[in-house]
C-alpha cells in the first residue's frame, strides 16, 4: 500500500507550507511540534547517557570558514549565496550547510589532552541547503534542516570502538522509534568526484568503517561515488512502503578537517597529535525522519511520541466535568490529552481514530460517579472501566517503555 507523508502530514496537521515563506521551508504545526519535541528529548537523553556533551552554535559563519573546511570548493552549489556586510569580502556571512566546522572550532576553543578524548559533541542544529525547486517535496527534501548531529574527536586507535558504539546507539534509537532499517551502505569515492585529502587517509578511513561493520555482523553493500567530499561513510537506509530506500542515519570518518582547522591534543608522550573527527547522526534530520515515520506508521505514531495520546470523551454534557477532571490529572502526569468537543459518541470516536490517537477515554453515566474511565485502543480493543489513576498509569507505562520489546504485555499499540 502506498502511503504519502505529504498527504498524511496535511490530514494529521503535522506540518504545512506557505508560498509567502517559500518552498522547502516547512512549518511545524502544534501536532508535529509535539511529536518532534518528544523525539528530540529522547535523543538528547540517549546521547547524554552515552557520554555526549550538547552545545549550541550559530547557523551563520564567515565564508572564510567554509573555504578552510573545504565546503566552499566542494559544496558551494548547494549553499546559499554569501551575505555581504560591507566592502570586505572576508566578512561575508553564509548560512551553514553543515555543523562540522562549528564543532571543530568548539574543539579548538580549549587546550585538549589525550585524557579528554574521546570528546563527543552533539547538537540538534539548523542548517540550510539551496536545493533546487524541482527536487523539493514535503519533509523529505527541504531547504531548512534541523539535524541530529554529533562529532567525536579521538585518536585513530579509538575510532573502531566509537563507530561500534554509534551503531549500537542507532539500533536503540530506531527500535524506540519503531523504524526498521532496510540496509546498510558503505559509501566510497567514485571516479571524477569532488574529493579532498590524500589517498592514504581515505584508504585508512575505509578500512576502519569496513572493520566496524564486519565486527558488528552487519551485511552491507559498498557503493562508489556516494562518499562525502572529506571521507567515506556508512549510510543507514530505510525503505518507504513502496520499497524505495533513502539514507537516514550516517557515520563518517574525517581526517581532512581536523588538519585544516589546526586541531591538536597533547598525547601521552607530550607531543601534539591531530585527532580523527567522526561525524555521526543517529536519525538524520527531523524533517526526513518524520517523513519516514509518517509513512512507516501510516500516521499512527507509537504512543510515546503521538501528538495526542488520549482523547477524553464524555458521553453526555453531564459528564463534561468528569472528562475535564480526568484530562487535568492526565496532563499533570505528563501525558498529552484533549477533551473531545461536542458531538455524538460515535462521531467523536471515529474522529479520534482518523487522527490516529492511541487511546480514547470514554466517561459515561456509569463511570463518572466513581471516577472511572473506559479505555478504547485505536486497534479496536476495549478495556474494562478502571479508576482514573489506573488508566493514567497504564498509558504512562507504555510511554515510558518506548521500545516495543519493553512494553507491558497486552499494551502494545502497534
């Protein structure tokens, strides 16, 4: 069955666009913002527990910085034109097409020792790419990008361990999101492309990535011509319902930028050594991720990041106060709840189903006096009436579990 995230995004009010803003610049509506925020918080905590330090950096940088990094020479066609601030061309600012130069300068902002490494810097950061109008579409190809990004600075001897750890973090994140990986791709240099750096560094980086994939027992295809301009990479592919694959997560090894930015650390012998820079994104950009999630789940997100988790439905006007009280208690417990507007019971239940809301909490004349609620699951199951607190705890347990294999028995909504 073909599922188009653009159609679902409009129907579920996840995102929108407007010609006054411009193509490829999506607006995240309240429902989409709620789901995205939950995913961002999850990723932030997953990274924090794995030893990442989070930073903020500006979306602008001088053209000189991108000349130094190699982006201007190798990536300028995909960058927006510089913004001149005066007669000095060196002061021209550019909307960044990637975060790595900023993170390189964060590394350089302090004196570093081998005892500080590996240094893992993470950011959910904005970047901009001058995509042509003909290739833009929904959330899958945009000009304004919010990237789940990180850079690991380490000696060459630590690269294999770090790549293995990233592959495991990716596995956990994709499982929690309910997003199956379709394949792994080792992206290598091709003939005649724009690539920087020397052959020895490229060959070493390729060996490191091959070894990490082999050690992880991952089947992969090596594809020439898909590398970044500064190094080879692992691309983690997901498939849409029609079987078309797109790259989502990535791991890249970079010997070029640390040398160009003059990065160094004091090694165990007291000499200065240049670190390796490992680029990684667990889930790619929020835009492409949610395009994939909408299509993978046909809009029925797992409970923990569903925009609305419970629709409280009073059977009649007499139960409106009870529904509002239940909603207040559930919101206080950290759930996202709404009270359904007036209408017939059947129409409101159908509306919740169309909007892919995981739970409908029905409160009728039999439930209201005792502070009870009857939960209906979006897959059609109905649970016996239970006290407000018990219903809230049940949904809360599903939200807290996140990964399908950790869900309480009988509570899985997918």
